[in-house]
């Protein structure tokens, strides 16, 4: 029985679930399932690294089916991860060069990696980098679309998805045979020059007056200020003695220079990571996109190949600078925390209306596919299948994992919640809810609010979850 087919009548209800169901009557709730047990690092920690090619085949949909499908490949897409053992059940972190992994697809991938690592799915964090010439996968949406010949393979080829999950799990399992001691950790950060800029500009009437996307050739957009961003790229590195085994890098911006041409690419963020990987082959490098729901490169990007090269150079320079500031120190303690939350879907979502929109052959493919993803999210919320937030704590360092296209304010709030910690934030985990604006953005309108699948109440429970993970 799949997650979206479960019925309350088929399961026993515990006291915690009963409380949750009561809270669900108000539309949203937050659940904590984590242990706050802190494990002392007594020389028994281990780290393993893995990677797998998850590039889509010729003709496969890109960005969920509303841009040109695969016609060629400029560079491969990868799933890159680490496994940490020795602090309770193993912990898995994985970054995937895809646009997004939604709902059941995200749950299934976490379950398979958990099985390969001999751990539980709540100890697996899978985050997408969010390039757009890449797959955007919702299995339930694909099953909905497959009912119509014109949408038969519109979202994802299921065999390809299954193959990617199997390959990644197999790579993880093989890596465990070559696990190394994890003895030291280091942190660094560097300002990224001339990449990120805020997309949204609010006019005197409190509404969006201008919007600057991932690229723009409008001189006005280039002259407008950067707006609210997090200018720093952050690095957390793991060591076996003096040898750097893995490094996780975090930066908040939409990682697109140009897309929609059918050419598969990891774009400037992935290209910068790969350049670093080539220069430092003994260390596995992972790149995580932070809370970039309202952040892109539009101020500095005119959508040309030259701009992609320049953006790659600037991110690479920050990666090198951040690594240059690393000072390894012994790992003294480690802990893993999780929070589950079930948001309130948009009150405008109605299953019958969405189903009719999907069925309409005169409706655009993009609107039909988006409707199928909205319907998937609505069914998930009705089934009360939670999203999982998580944080890995290593002494005074916290690696925070958040869902979907969260606004930059959530990342900055996380840093404020734990001012004495080095907080590195990865968003684009479970991408089921699409955009997650802050509550103040909803009355402003704009693109992100128009494709946000949750009510403004998501702000309160997401911040509460962040606080529970970090404090």
C-alpha cells in the first residue's frame, strides 16, 4: 500500500497520533521524533563517501515536463553523499543534481538509502541542488498524468527513476567497505562576489512591483540592489587524521544561468563543484543549495554561455577561499535531530477542480502537470504524511536540512536562532510543497506565492521546527 493510499481506518491510533489528528483539524501540526542523545566521539566514528551518475536519458522530461526534454548532455548529473557511522544508527547526507524530488519519490529514495546503510529513513537527508535542465520527479503526479495519452511520460520515466535509486543505494553500500575513521571536523566560509540577488521588489502599495528571475537582460534589473541575500558560502569538512575525506558546501541561490534548451547540465554550481573535485580528488565534495526560494543570479546574469562561465568562476573562487580557511579540530560529540511537520495545503486546492484541469486537453501541458503536483500534495496532506526536517550536530556546528524552495529568511532566522553555532543550511529536501514563502510575502503576491502549495501558517511551524532542531 502506497503512502497516498493509506486510510485512518487501517491503522491503530496511538496517543501521539490522536493528538496530531486533533491538531490536524486546525490544518497543520508539528511533531518531534528525534532523540536528543549526544554521542561522544571516542574514536569509533567512521565516514564513507559515495556517488552515482543520475543523468536522464535522451527524450526524458526536464524540470517536470514544462521545458524542452533531453536532447543532449553538456555534463553529467550526480548524486553525491556521505555516511557517518558510530553515533547510533548510521546517518546519510546526499545531494542530487535534480530540480526536485517530491512526496513519495523523496520518501522512497530515503527508504532505499536507509536500507543500504542499515539505518532508518529519518536518518537520511536527501537534498536537491535545483538545476533546471534536470529531472523534477513526483511519482504520484506521473501516475495521474499517465491516464492521458498526451501526458503519458510527461513528468518522469519510472524505470529511470527506479534505476537512479538502485544505483545510488548500490554505490552507498559499496562505499561502506572503504569507510575511514572520522576524527576531525573543520568549518570555513567566504563571501561569494556578484552571484546572488533577491528576486522580489515590493512597491509602496505593499505589492510586488518588479521581479528579477534567474537571468535578465533588462538594464533596470542589473541596476537594482542585490536586496536581502546571504552572501556567504559555508563549508563543513570531515577528516581522517590530517586527510580531508569529504567537504559539504552551502550557498543560497537558484543555480541556473540558462536552461530550457534540452541540454542536461549541473550548471554553474555543479560546474564549480566539479572543478573543485578535479583539483582536490582525494576529498569528495558535496554542494547544497540553501534557502533560495527568492534568490537567483538575475542581477549578474544575462543568460549567456559567457555568464555561466563567469558565475562558475565566482562560485569556484569562494569554494577555494572557504577551504583555505579550514582548521581541523577533533570531533568531541555528535547528535542527529529530526522534526516532522504536516502543513496546511492552500485552501484554494480542491481535488475535483484540479482533476478537471488535468483532464482538459485544451489546457497547457505546464498547467496540467502543475495541477497534478498540486493534487499529489493535497492528497498527501489529507493522508497526514509528514515532511522530515533534520539537523546533524558536530560540537558547535549544525548542518540543517529543510524542505522545498524555502525563502532566504528561513536560513537567516536559523543563524539567529543559534548565534553561537556554525549553521550550514541546505534546502530543497522534500519538494512536495514547491515554494515556502514567509508569511509576510503572501499579501505581496508575486510568482513564488502563486505557486506555493501551503497556507501562510507554514511560516510558524517551519520556524518552530528549526528552533527545535537547533536549540
